[in-house]
C-alpha cells in the first residue's frame, strides 16, 4: 500500500461557497471524502492537508519523507503563479507530484497562465472540476505501479546476477 499526499493551497477551504460558477458547489471536505474512497479502492492511503499559509504548505511538503509519501497531488492554488519557495521545497525533498487545478488555468487571466510547478511535475491535470483530482489519483496509481514494477525488475536482475 502506497501513501499519496493531497495538498491544497490557499482558499481551497472555501470550496462550496467561493465562486461556484468556476469551482462548483462541492466542499473540500466532501471532495476529500470522495478521494479517500477512490484511494482505498486503488489500494492506497491518502493523507490530506490544506493551508492558506505558504510556510505551512512548505512544512507539509517537508513532512512527506516522515510520512513515507510516495507521490503527491498538489493544488498550489494562487501560489501556482507566485511561489518559488514551494517549488524549492518540493525539489529539496525530491517529491514526485502531479499538479492539479479545478479550473483550466489557461482559460483564465493572463497572469494565471504561468505555473512555477508544471515543469517539475510528473504531469498537470487542469480544468475538469472535481474530476481533476480523480484523474490525478488514477495517474498516481499508475506511477506507483510503474515504480513497483521497476523495483521488482531490478531485484530480479540483481538476484539473477548473484546466481551466476
């Protein structure tokens, strides 16, 4: 069983009340409950965190090693376009992640079209509302399965070398 961290940035705690025409009406708690169910069906564990504070988000990223996180789903929200500190934190702990957004950031204001994370992410899922998170979970599950296959192949190769 692998561990997936779900990390949501500023204002995501307002889901359900904030601009429902853009972000829909589901709350973050509702979304997290659904994602927990999907994660369990995929055979993994989900750790979910949200903060409006950049420093708290950095602390959550730093804690990934302690929690044995295999991969992270990250919605940096407004920090997408501004936070070099969050980018550096992810790089510092070498945490694979998928960047996710409810809205299509490329159909939004010009300043929202740049992400400090996309180029270091495994991938980006954007514009599918709450389903963006489900797609990201499925991608995480595939990433984990591929990583496990690579480990098994390396172990088999090492074992074959020892028997020669």
